[in-house]
C-alpha cells in the first residue's frame, strides 16, 4: 500500500489515497488525513482523547497524551518523536506539519478505534496486547514470580504465573478477568496466552 508524499494542506483540502478510500471509505469519518510517505505507528493525542490513548496503549501502541494546548509545540513534539497526531481540533488540519495528522471526528470510543484501525495498519495483535503501562506508556518488563512476592495479594501469587512490571511507576500487572472483556471489546476472539 502506498501513500502520497506530503503536500501543503488547508482545511479545504482532503488528502487521501484512492486505494484506501475505495476499500474503507474512511473519508466519511475523517475530515483530513495527511501522510508524508512514512506511516508511523507511534501516536500523540490531544487532551480530549484520553480514552482513545488508553486503548491504543492497551493495544501496545506507544501513545503520548499531550496535556498542554494543541498548539505549535504539540506538533513540534510530534515531529521530533515521529508520532502520528490525533486531534479533535479541526483547525489543526491547516497547520504546517511534516507528518501524519488525523482529525478524529467521532465522539464514541468504539467508532474512534474502528475508524483508526481502518485508516491505519494498526490492529489488536495478541503479542502486543498489554505490553505497555497504561499510566506511563512505558514498555512493561516481564519478571519472575519471585520478584513480585510480597507485592501482590497472596491469592494472585498463587493463581498467576506471569507478571510484568512498569520500569517507571513500578506498577505490577498480571492477566485478569477484565482482559477477556477488553479482548471482546477489540473484537478479538481467540484466547490470549501472551499475558
Ligand atoms: Zn507505569
């Protein structure tokens, strides 16, 4: 699949790839989608997209929640770190930006996720699921059961065999019953054995 080179854009322009649109019709969901020839799978989102950020992290996609105003420094950070911009602000589409920017029009999380997965080659993969700390966006490190002994409830230690720790907040994670609900929400049917 190929993407057009970056072009100057304004709110009036609709930049898209005919191949994509023919298959998915995602232009009905996004007002403006820009590609610069490189498809990034790291994201930065404005503060109106907190729930979407959490779900992208659940799926294992490195996603920064930008807490400041969606301004020039927001875009500068995206460029510097090679992140795809997700924003609710339609006026952002007219800004000068040498990267991929997506204006998220939908209000419902389900619709936001579904359309992102249509527009970009991202999808819930069992191997990526739950690999990032939902709080810090850092990669979790797999640790031995012994290392978390005394730090998790005794019944968890007895019933679980795999644990991951966040290097930043030191949060400890293990497979829980809510994970099946998450998988269902993401439309994943096969059981997840990857933690
Ligand atoms: Zn953390």
